[in-house]
C-alpha cells in the first residue's frame, strides 16, 4: 500500500505545487535577496554614491538565475525584464531597504523572527525555480540530462554563480569568493536538487514531481531557517561529502572549511625578544649620553 496515499500527502503536495509564487513568495524572495546585498561590505556607500549601480546589483540578486539560464539556453538575457510587476516590486524593495527614513524597513525585515519567515518563503521559490529550470531544459533537450542539471542548478543558485561580476558593479574584485570554489549550502543544495528533479523528469525516481517539490521545499526551508537562526554558514552535507571525496579523490577526512581558512590565514608574526629590546634601549641611552658629553 502506498504510504503517501494513506497519509493523503499526495493531495497536499499536488495543492502545494500549484500555489502561485507572486506576489507573497516573490516578495519574500526579493526582500531576503536585497537584504543580503546590503550585508555586503561597501554596498551602502555604493547606494549613496551611485544609485544606478546599486539598483543593477539588486536586480542581479533578484533575477540573475533567469538571466543566466536564458543565456545558456540561447535566449535573450533581458527576457525576464518584460515582467513589469516583478521589476517594480523588486525596485520598491531595493529603495525601502537602502533609503527608507531611519532605516525602519531594514530594521523590520532584519528582525530575526521576521527574517526567519522570509527565509523560509524564499526557499519555496528556490525549489520551484529548480524544478521549473529542469522542466524547461527537458523540453528543449529531451535526453540532455547534464543540461537539465545545469539549468536547474543555475536557476537555484541565482547570483551566487556570477557574484564576481556583481562585485565589479560595486567596484570590488574578490576572485577568492568564487562560488564554484567555495560552495555555500544553497548552492550545493541547488545542485543536488537539480540532480533529483532531473532523475524524476527522466522517470528514474519513483516519485511524482509535486511530491518531490513538497519534500525538497520542506528540507530546504527547515535547514535554511535553522542555519539562519544559529547564524551559521555550515552545511549539513559536509560529513557525507568528506567521506565521498576521501573515497573517490583521496581528499583528507575532516577537511572542509576550517582547513581552507587555516591555509589562507597569514603566518603569525614572531614576537620580538624582550632581551634584544632592552639592549637596544640601553644602546640608545648610551648614545644620548655621549652626545650630551660632547
């Protein structure tokens, strides 16, 4: 007997998968995305000095996934900008977060309980975008499984994959922040989610698309809310990834982020010997005395 049928989860998943994203879920997505933009060093100064550059960065944070997916599929990168209501909504959010008097709007959405709700709603949009990206690629390239994974991955990762280009708009160049080299949890989860939706689209995963969307959304929202509440940038995949990389590629166990940061950390400066310092002080005193005697 089907467990999902007994628990009536199939109908719930079907209803959930048909919920429209605009305006509530998209609003949360834009708020959290532009909130993360304001967290970037120097972003407030850029908004004051060059509002156009700041607005372009905000649009990339909100719509980079559509732009990059259209480019990869041979479409027009400006195609999504035909949706005036989305552009207007994202622009209003950008203005309120950066220029609202007394920072009132920013303080409200950055308040942790409110932020956790917004983060959960954003992950609903992310899961839906991954599924839509895989489905779109499936129609264009019916047997192109790798293409489906790539488009789903791009749709879920958003601006993270072109973060270096976005930084250039703000006058910053930090190639060491490349998301491919140092994947965050949302980027990794988008990749794994794209693989799952590709398997489902190829009928290799015995589960309906609506159920997969519901389960993946639940996982993403729960995990991201917990990580945000703990102010953590970790990943629940780190243990599995460590063992898999060790078995397949010979990577050291327990590596991960700490070792990477330790490698990049500057070498400690050796302390000056106190004996040597006293000798130097004594020599300086003798020179001053000899000058007075002359």
